[in-house]
C-alpha cells in the first residue's frame, strides 16, 4: 500500500515539473514546457528604432504579426505554426539588443526558429534598407 502512495506522489511531482508556465520576452506568461532554452539574443551598435523596424519586417516577411506593444517594445506573431515573441530594448546609449523567443503550439521550445529569426534580423540590419514607415512613434 505504501509503494502505491509513493508511486502516485512521484507521478504527480513529475507531472508538475514537466507542465507549467513559461515567461515570454514581453513580460507575460504562457503555458508550456519549462526548463527549455527557447531564446536567442543579439546585440548591435544600432538604435532601438532600427532594431524595431528590422524585427517587424522579418516577422511580417516570414509569418504574421498578432500583436504589437510599443510601450514594452515587443512583437508577438506566428511563423510556421510557431508562436514567436520579439523584444527590443536599449542596453546603453550605443548598444541595443533584440531577444527572439519561439515555441511550438504544444508549448515546446523551438531554439532553431528563434536563432533563425534573430539571424534574419541581423541580415536585415546589415543590408541597411529599413522601411522607416514601420518605425514606432516616439
């Protein structure tokens, strides 16, 4: 009888560890598998507005934008049936960063998608042909 209770406790504890909430880069929470690497970060000697424009263009090109939060400087969208969050912020006067987070519909991390989109943002910045119409108002 004791072994049944111990087995039940182990199963419940295991289920609690495997299923939970995940913090997104825009400061919200989402159901998903915790303890998985799902973010890729890039730092650039560019203005935040340039990173914002590049991130927005990349997300539009590869998928769709579901929400845009100018106050938190974050985007949320879908690319190839993946949920994607992109956050842009300034580290100091000359350095800015972009964080890309990607998860599948089941809540599992998709590090390859996050890294791919972060590289696409870097390429868009390197090309330098950013559309100023997508720059957030300040």
